[in-house]
C-alpha cells in the first residue's frame, strides 16, 4: 500500500498535468474523464487518511 506522501504527490502530479493544458486548446483524449477520476481518487484518499488517523 502507498504511503501518505506518495498518494499526495501522485494526486498533485495529476492535477498539475490537467491544469497545464491551456483552456483554449483541445485537451488530450486521456483528459476526458480526468476530473471525475481525480475527484474519486481525492475522496478515497481522504477516507484512507481518516482510517489511518491523519485527519479527524
């Protein structure tokens, strides 16, 4: 299982990739459902942090 800092780094890397595409340009195909996947990952990551006692 990944440690907390690895999960956070992965999430931030993917958010950075998503926001690096200029809004006026057509995003790559891989970004079609990226927002939904990121929000799901963020939710599950936060729940895991709660289970491990990092967040109250």
